[in-house]
C-alpha cells in the first residue's frame, strides 16, 4: 500500500513534476514579494531569458538526437564579436548575413565531425569550445568590441525595441520556438531526430540517414546560436570576448530541466521553454526575495538533480537506484 | 609480429611520440621565430615545465580513475576553487589564532577534507539516485561555484603565509615542491590502479557494468570512492598551487575541467570507460603543458593556444578511431 502510493506519487511528479515545481515556485515567490507577478517584471524576466532560450532551442535538437553541444557559449561569443565588428565595416545589412554564414560554417564543421565521422560529441564540442574561443580572440585581438555610432543605426532594433508593446527578443524567441517546435513535432525530419536518438542501430537499419540528421541538428543549433549572438550584440551594442562563457552549461541545465534525456530520444521544445522560464524566474525570484545573486547557482544545482532523479525514478518504479 | 601489435604499439606510444615531435618542432621553430631566448628546453625550463604541470596533472590523475570507472567529473574546477578559499581563509580564523605556524597543517587538512566531502556528495548522488555522473557533476559545477561566490562575493580571498610560501617554493633534489606532489600522486595512483583490488574493479566496472555486478563487485562504493579521490586530488592541487600564490579569485579554476579532460583523453583514456592508464595521462599532461609553453615561446598568443589545443583534441579523437580495430564498435556509435 505504502509502496504503491509512493510509486504513484513518483510517477505523477515525474510526468508533471517540472510544471508542479514551476507553479510552487511561482506561488512561493508571489507570497514573498508582491512585485514578482507584476507584468513588467514578468516581461523583464522573459526578455532576459530570451537569449539563453534561443540557444536552448537548438541544443534541444542536438540532445534529442543523442549528442551534446558544449560549444554553444563559445560560439555565441564568436557571433556577437563578429557581428559587432562587421557592423562598423560593412554596415548592419551585410554584417548580419555574413555572421550567420560564418556561425553556420562552424556548426557544419561540428556536424561533419560528429555526424559523418562519428566522433564523440562531448570531446568534439569540448575541443571546439576551446578552438572557437581562440578564433574569437584572434578576430578581436583580445579587445572589447563596440559599435562606434550607437545612435545612428537601426541595429539596436533586435535587442532593444518593442513591437505591439512586446520586446522584440521575446517575439523572436516565441517565433523560433513555435517554428522549431513544429519542425520537431510535426515533420518527418522531427521524427527522424527522435529515431536516431532513441535507437541508433534501429534507425540505421530502417534506412534513416543518421549522419545527415545529426549534421542538420548541429546546423539548427548553430543557427540558434547566431540568433542569440545577434540579440546579445544588439542589446548591448558592445561586448567582451567572453560574453557567452559558461552559457553552454546553463543552456544544458535548461534542456535537462525540461526533461530531455542526455541519452537521446526524449524531450520537446515546449518542455525546454518551460525549463528556460524556470531558470529565469528562479533567478529573478531569489533576487526579489533579497538573496544574493549566486544563490541561484546552488538552487539550480539542487533542482537539476531532483528533476532528473524523479524522472528516472518514475521510469524504473523505484526511488533509489538499483546500483549495489 | 602478431597482427595488431603495430597498432597497439602506436596507440601506447602515440603520446610520447607526440611529445618528442613537439620538442623537435619548438626547438627548430624557436631558432627561427623566438623573439628573446632561442633555446626552447634546457634544464631550468624543464623543471619549470614539471612545476607548471602540477595543478592540472594532479587533478588529471583523479580524472583518469573516474573515467576508467565509466564516469566523468565536471565539477573539479569548482572544487579546486572552494578548497583554495577554505585553505586561505582558514588561516585567518580567530579560533586558530593561538596556533602560530601550526595553522598551516590544520588549514591544509580542512581544505583537503573540503575536497573529499564535495567528491563524496557527487559520489553518493551518483550511487544512490542513479543519475548520470555527467548531469550530477554538471549541476555540482554550478552549485559549488555558487558556494565559492557566496563565501566572499566577487572579492578575491587572500592570505600570504610566508612559511607556507617558502615550503611551496623550496626545491628538494632539484625538483620543486609542486613537482614532488605531482610525482607522488602519479606513483600512488599508478599503484592504486594496477596493484590493488579497487583499481582492478574500477576497470571491470567501466568495461562492463552488468558483468561486474554479476561477478559480485559492489559497483556503488567503488564509484563513490573514486569521486572522493578526485575531490581530494582537486583540493590537493589547490593546496599546492595556492600555498605559493596566496590569493584566489572566485572564478579561478573555471576551465580546469576542460584542460584536465583534454589531458586525460590525449593520454588515451576512453570516455566509455574500461581503458586508460596513469602513465598515458602523465604523458597527456606533459604534452599539453609543452604545447602551451612552446606556443608562447615562438610568440603565439592565447588565441592560437586555444585554437591549437581544441583542434589537437579533435585530431587525437580522429586518429584514435582510425587506429582502433575496424568493425568492432562500428554500429554501436
């Protein structure tokens, strides 16, 4: 009896746990500080989560296909620096497509190594984290990048302006989430991504071109990173070389919080968005309650482990692991 | 010659061949390109190389056994920083005020216990919850770093104890203190992995966990011990390094997991577990340090170092796949 109810609760928590936790957090923070649910505050949180969120969308594809991408933070620094530098040299209309093309090339390189050459994605993207950081430093010469004429350009549109009262970064995030969500859930390509991540061998025998699917996932990830770099550059109009450093971990944390398994084959765009919002609201809520900024790291640590633990506990029907 | 002997030899010796190539390349390139001193390697430089390898090298020895065991630890950089904070801060605590220089061993002990404890937390979570070590230590990397920042904000924690600095800068039989620690850890870990039951079981678990369970090996305690070892070694590395420098920034050690994993993978340890050696890791550590030194010797800046190390890591992976027996794991990937 007791065992059964424990299993039931575990199962429910695992299926909806992330939403339950989200709601509990929101209630708790609202009780602690009235301003938490203020529309301006909510909008602010989503706006500042947008950059992380856009990157998490792409990484979701990579993770579902059974791989990892640790290079997104480093790559985001690269695209931010490149677009800021080219802005003054070529003008924004040329700088943006040029930056997208270069970032996509990096993504294609990783996709080639992991997809076609079948190298371990953890090590490849760890290497690329370092290599792309080197590229960024070489491009900028180690100096901060700034746009010279900040007032006389429309480049700030992406990061700073509003349309219909909603900040543009939120619109871009929503648009990208909707279209990538459709791509993943409603198209043959999306199903292939799940198939490759779920059971590689079976996918190969069913005639699914694993290499091409993985390659495309990394291209999607690079596209998202380029978009995030654009948002970041446009928001701050200037940047350090290390602007994206460490973001790969927060992105991965958001994706894992959303319930995507690192083994591949599970996860959705919607859940990733929830994961991103949870991270954003926790950070904001802890600050509003008056705690130090850094407490969020410790809280994130605990939440990640609890989320994944409950998820696998429900799947095996036991709370504690069977490891002897 | 039996079939496969050549490829085995190439795999085992690859890292040392690479080191020799680096030496030749930087010596030749040094004569053509170096701005100041032309000689790349003399005895002083070599001793310095060993000393500078110590912080990464000591942690890499722990990472080897964790990876052979089939796990990974991404939280070593944060453990390193937190232990360093404990080490330096403990020396200023009023309760130790009356100890004089005896505060040094006490502070070192506290720092080492911190590392051991943080490793134990990771280990027990991996053991008891069954969550993948990658996720557990990824979370810990954020969490432990958060603790470092909560301790002292963004201020550096500083305390110079001259007795300790003298100890760290001392040379015994020509080698620096840090080098001695590196060698000591290497020998101890080699012994642990090759001559003890625990080491043999670590290989067995990494190679085939199911088989290990069926053979009656207690998988959980072994994994936990390995996480405690790497936590302890991360702390030891911090003790060795910060004894001399005396000041720790809250962001210190933040890319150490990258360097350490690079060194271990260069040394031939497989991510999947079950294979790898301490001697190989030692070679990997030297190769990376040599590369950093060599590149700066011929006037390359940080950007080139990062670029080259990243690409070499990928190249090693590619080479390793080519050298491995074809067909064995073809469909598994």
